[in-house]
C-alpha cells in the first residue's frame, strides 16, 4: 500500500508543470513600463501608483518592488540593462499614477542602445514611450539637454502646485461662451 502511494505521488510530481525561476516571486507581477532614450540618458516610467516604492540601481541593473494603490497588488521588477549606467546619476519622481526615472548612461554614446534590456526577448510589460522618443541623430536645437531634464525633474519635486489665484482680472473677464445663443430658424 505504501509503495502504491509513493508511486502515485511520484507520478503526480512528474505531471505537474515545472516553472523556471524568473526572478519574481509568484505572488507579484512586473509593473507596466515605457522607455525612451537619448545619447546620454534613459527615460523609464513605471506605470503604477505606489506610495512607498523600493528601488535600487547598480551599474548594470535595476530592482524595484512596491504595492500598487488602490488594489494592493504587489509589483516586482529585476532587470539587467543593455549596457552600463551611472547609478549615482538617477533622478526619480513619484507622481500620482507613475514613477519616472531619468537614468544617466555610464558614458554618452554616439548610437542609441538597440534595446533597454540585455535579454533579446521583448517582455510583455515593456513598451516604447513615443511621447519622449527622439530619433537617433536628430539635432533639434529647441530640445533641452538631457542633463537639464534631470535637473528639471528634481526641481519639479520641490515646486509648488499650479494656482489659479495668479490670474489677472483681465483674464477672468467674460468669454465668448457667455454670449447668448441666437434662436434657431425653421426652414
């Protein structure tokens, strides 16, 4: 009888699917993310609302964990970058529905990275941020320097919110919307 139970247990173990370790705990998921780049920086946005995120950067990787609001879902991310970054030059901004990172590349490069991650397979959670994407080699003189963007990102964390109290009386006058609407005619 014991032998039969052991055989049954062994058969059950053989039939269960084996799931390879993917770097994530099985009760967490990677947050949806978008990215863009310049010659000297990477823009990475994690689209998750998280009040107390935990993240760490090394010269070739990033780890992130946090609990999303309001649903309480656990998010976790462990990635290896395509090339080296400067972990001491990372600007972060935790805004309402996302966490933005401006990550300095270790050395400015003439060509863009072909992808964000070392792994060639495209993860389902990562997409291109076309709002920030700039074609390689485009020289818009109006575009701000990437390091200026890092300074702006850090400075905006300390700035006051927009206030409508600063509007002058001239701007608060009547609009064209305030005019009466002419009557409709039957034809």
